[in-house]
């Protein structure tokens, strides 16, 4: 018996095209980070949140944040050399990425916005899990490969929840 095919999303297709090793996890709806981690067989800190940040008019970026952390706005502003940043509303986020909230990932986004990966992502052991472009779909990848294929800038931009 063969394994079921990975869900067909722009993110999964982009991951396949990237050439990096990944493992897809498809699970039902989850209501919390802890439930997502359990469904994926990972620690909550291994789950990556992909947040869309607005730098200016039609200027966005993705910030990859470990599940047990949140963006430190002062650190991110300092890193980017800007005085103002904001989070777009759900409709704008969908318009600039092609994904609705809860499914956003840099993979397969309608625009290849720059990516900043928090430094803790590459310093921790084991795989990380990034969204797969649909609710309940994720891909586990090696952090160094993730950073390399996304040409992500690694920086200390988060703080504890």
C-alpha cells in the first residue's frame, strides 16, 4: 500500500520544487499551539508561526517565530532600521500572500517577500514545522535548509511569550 499523496497546495508544490527534504503532516483542526505540536509529534517550540509584517506601502516581509515566542517589536524595528512596523489585517494579509491567516507560509506565497528567521530557529535541535498552506497541513524541515532555501536573514527578533 502506498502512502497518501501530500495535500496539493501552492506551499507543498513550492517545497517540492525547492529540493529540500521535508515531511508533510496533515491533521484535523487544532485550537492551540499545544494541540498543533501534539498532532505533529513535536515540541511547541518547534512549530513556526509565519507572521506578515508591513514595513511600508506595498512593502511586507515574513517573520518566522518559534511557537513559544513572539515578535519583539523593538528588536525587529532596530534590525530593519525603521521606526514603524505594523501587522496587516486578515484581508490585506491574504491579498499580499495568497493565504488566509492560520495558513500563511513563505512557500508558494503570491509574492516572495523577504524572510527573517528568528535566531533561535537555527540554534535548537531537531526539525521545525512550518505551515503547508492549508489549515491542518504542515511540513517538517531542517532549520538550516529552511533558512537557506528561503534566503532568510537570521536575527534575534523575538522574546518570550
